[in-house]
C-alpha cells in the first residue's frame, strides 16, 4: 500500500497533517496532485451523509461553539477529547464569528494548544477544520508553517488558511508561498486575499503568476489586473515574456467571466491592455498555450460587439486583424497542427468548435459545428 495515500490499516488512521506532509515532500514547489485527495478520512465521509447547512445561516457555527464552550469550561479537558466531537454538527470551512467568539471566551494558551493539536493530529477533516479556526483566532507567527502545510489541502482548508494570513502580520509572504502551491478553489481563496491586502510586495507575483489557466481564475482575474496596476506595467512586456503570457491569461479570463468577476466590458483599461498584448505577442515564439489564448481572444473580438471588449469598432477591427495575422503565420500554424496531432484538448476544442468561425489556416478541413 502506497505511503503517499495517507491510508493505514483499520484502527490506525492517518493524521491529515501527516498525509499532506508526505505529498508535499514529493514535490515541495508544486501543488499537491488532485489537491491531496482522497484524504485519509475519505471512506468515512463517503459512507455517511454529514449534517446539512442550517436553514438559518446566522446559526452556522453555533453548535461548534457550544461544544468548544463546554470543552474549555472543564479545566481538566485535553485536546484529544475533541478528536471525534464534531461528526454530528455542520462545520463551516470559512471564517465563522461564532467559533471565533468561543475561542475568544477561553484562555488563549489553551485555545492555541488545542488548535495546534487538532491540526497536527486530527484524523478527520471536521476536527482539523475546527483546530484551524482556533489557531486562526489565537495563533501566533510560529503557526505560519503549520497553517501553510494544512492549507495545501486547499479545497477544504484554503479559506481559513487564507483568512488567517490576511489578518496576520507577515501574512503576505505566507499567502504568496501558498499561492504558488494551490490550484482550483484554493487558488481563488488565496489570490482574492492577496488582492484585498493590496500590498506592493505582492504585485510582482500578481502581475506574472496569479492566473494558472483554470476556469475558476475568472473570479479574480479582473481584481488581479486592477490591484497589480496592469495598465501601468505594459512597458515591461518588451523584455518579459512571462508577463506577456500572463496578460494573455488575464484577458482570456476577463473575456468570458460574466457573473464571476470583472469583464473586459467593465475594465477601464481593456483597450490599452489588449493593444499592448497584440503588439508584443508576435515577437514571441509560438506555443500551444499562446495560440489558444490568441484564438479565444480573436473569437471574442469577432463575435461580440466592440463594447464587450471595452473597445471602439475601429480598435476591435485592428485587434482582430493583428491577432489573425499572428495565428496564420507558418510557424504558429505548424505549432497548432502539431498540438492537434498530439491530441491536445485545447487544439481539439478549437478545431471542432471555433476554427470555422475564425477560418484559421491551422484547421482548414474542419466543418462548422452544427450547434454553432
């Protein structure tokens, strides 16, 4: 049985902290595979249907607070008594005022020690989440590495980890460390916290690396463009291909994130940033990601009114022509065809659904999609 699965023989459950630590040690600078799932307690949580969210949302967390109050009221109570105390109550994964208040009512040192024990030794996500909430309320800077580690299980513990660092001295550096190692919803929580802090120390990372291409980036792409002052950094595109690629990801997300976040239509610098990206992308070597980004932006410019891109009609036409000229260059066309032959899902999607609209040289034999 693999050591990386976090699974032990029956009767000897694995602490979630040990599980994440093993996975992290395999690739310290990268996100955990599948966000660390399955967790060691996955079997238990799949077998039983957990408590539902209370109908009265204002009461969420009160049951947890009552258990904590009773625990801390007994001077002889030890942290391990809480290891299995939360199975029958709904556990919020975000910051909760009722749980925080229970932590404030108790002795700070007991709260810290209890939270730390639950994080390091808890074998169930419910107790670990409560431990993280206690450390969020009463922890110190010494707890940052521990919170970062459990925060790598970001789909479940990312919200509280991000909240903790957002309200803690030195939190920007801790958030940046975590941001490099989380994806999906975890990345949303962490990047949004960085945007709310609006700290100059975070802007270089936000400018270059915040978007990793996931669909959920749409929730924060516009915030990143605004906080990182993207429109003021366009001169750096001349010498920094990483920024050019990241600008492309931001524009791609903002072109199709209605209902999620700030769109190009409402981003005041959309036309300036689009024009800068179009000028500079031609100087880069073609890659599948770059081809895909430009093709999606071109499709947006061809099928939506100018105001949807924050442009005038003349600007829209010029941008469309510039991007198409790049896509139809021989080297770029060859890169796209090679990606299709390798069954790259982005090139396959373009070939099947967008090539007829764009009339791309890379996919001359594709028939229009009947649903288009």
